[in-house]
C-alpha cells in the first residue's frame, strides 16, 4: 500500500442524499483524493438498523454508488465498495461490540434521539450497538482520518476509545483515527431550510427543509425561496441569526467565496435577493452532478464492476487486520488444523 495516510468514510443507503451530505461529507472526500489513500464505503449493514424494504434498499444502494461517482469520487484512485461485500466488517464489529460498555452506547446522542418516545420493545438493538460496527469500518483499514459532518464527532470519539481500549488490553493493533470535520471550510453542519435550529437530515427533517442532490432546479428554487430567515429586513453578515447564517454558509460553500466577499456582496440587501443568489449557486453546483448521475445510472453493469473491484481491494486490507485481531484476542486461525 502507498505511504499516504489512510482515509475511510461512509454513508448509509437509507434515502436520497441532500446538500448537507454533499458539503459535509462527499465534497471533502473528493477534495482529499490526491492527498490520501481513500476507502469510501456504502454502509448498507448500517441501513438495516432501520426497517428497509428490500427492493428499495437495493435501488438506493445502486443510486448511492452512482452519486459517489457523480460527485467526483474516482474509482481509479479511491476504493469504492459496499460494507456488506466485505464480511470482515461484521466480524470485527462483533469483537468490538464485546469490548464496548453499555454506558458508552447509552450516551450516544443519535441513539437517544432515535429511541426517544419509542418503547424498548420497538427500538431495534442495531440502533444501539451500531457505533461498534462503525468503529470496525474505520479500524479495519487502519484509517488515520475520517472525514464526516459535525454530527458524527461523538461516534468518532467512541471509535478512538475502542481502539485505545483494544490496544491497551491486547497490544498495539489499531491506528487511533482522527475525525476531519469542516476542514474544507463551510459545510460541516448545514441546517434545515425550514428550521435552521436542526441539521438538514434525510430522515429527521421535512422535505421542505432539505435540498436533495437530485432535486430539479425548480424544486431547489422553491425550497430556498421559502427558507426561514431572520426577524430583520436586510442581510447583516456579521450579525446574522441562524436562518440567514445558514443561507450565507451554503452560498459560501457552493461558490467558494470568502467571508469578506460574501459580506460585501449581500450586506444591506433584502432576503429575497440573497435567496435568489443562493438558489442559483446551488443549482449551478448540482447541475453537473445530476447530468453525470444520469449517465452512470444508465449502465448498471459498470457500477457493479466498480463495486466488485472495490470489494476485492478492500478485502485484502481488511483481512490482514482481522487476522491480527483474531490472533490477539485468542481465536484459533481457520487454517491451523491437521493437513492445513
Ligand atoms: P439520517 O438522517 O438518516 O441519519 P443524514 O442525513 O444525517 O441521515 P448520514 O447518512 O447520517 O446522513 O450522513 C452521511 C454523512 O453526511 C456523514 O458524514 C454526516 O456527518 C454528513 N452529514 C449529514 N447531514 C449533514 C449536515 N446537515 N451538514 C453537514 N454534514 C452532514
Ligand atoms: N454513522 C455514520 C455512517 C457511518 C460512517 C462509518 C461514517 C457508518 N460507518 C464509518 C464514517 C466512517 C452516519 O450515520 N452518518
């Protein structure tokens, strides 16, 4: 393997991707393709923590592969694969689950939010133990960095704690990974358009709050024009409240403009003008992605070939780590018997 630092990240195929996924995750991945040795996974086993209709899960998984590539992930330079194609994830996930105290998992905000208001009879156990599987995804590849949005910080801390716990108990085995959040400027936490106090999310927010990467231009315009703004009448970049601040951030992230430039352009302008500019900037950023996506979806066999190649490459690395882990914890190797 090359001596570039290893990066691993993943997205669940649990619904259509939105602008937050792009600005917080996919785009930073694309920008790091030269600098790092990259593993980009579609975490389909994680999607099973929520009820999924099988045909729909298959479809969303293919769509997500196409979107990875349409956003600029180059399978010649980065390893793109499905988590479920590399069985080592599930196996290391189990070993790490056994090392994870319940108290650590009970503190996870995402779990608390998903479980809120539901009885223990109804919340799937997968939602609870999921951070141990996420840790396995990362530690199998000895990743140094994990580029994610702000909402994943807590899961990354748990991954680091697990890596350290394993290393202390069984000897140095895992690289302790670092989260990379918002390294490329804006985008680490894109807020919902209709309620800028919560993050834009594919499952938790309303359709109106979320610009989907595949939304047609008219829909994008409508959603952004209806976005919640502040109680004032004109833009003041320095004193903007949540709604306007979010729109300014989206503008910055999609155009590459600096803070001063954005303030100079919009200060004193009405909210309508800001929204029109943001809508056009988002449409311009998404247009080439949508065109490329349509081309890629027209050739499913080519997408499957990318996944097959990615899984083979990923397995090679994952198997090496897992063999060491198995040995460290005292599991006999499968080829140790007579005649092996
Ligand atoms: P769900 O609502 O189903 O949990 P999600 O919309 O939060 O989904 P994930 O699949 O959990 O999306 O996240 C994929 C990646 O996108 C993660 O790295 C996550 O941190 C990032 N991300 C998600 N939402 C945002 C957001 N609003 N702003 C910035 N990054 C985000
Ligand atoms: N928990 C993440 C998805 C995820 C992930 C990972 C992200 C699963 N495994 C490994 C980075 C690295 C989420 O809900 N967004």
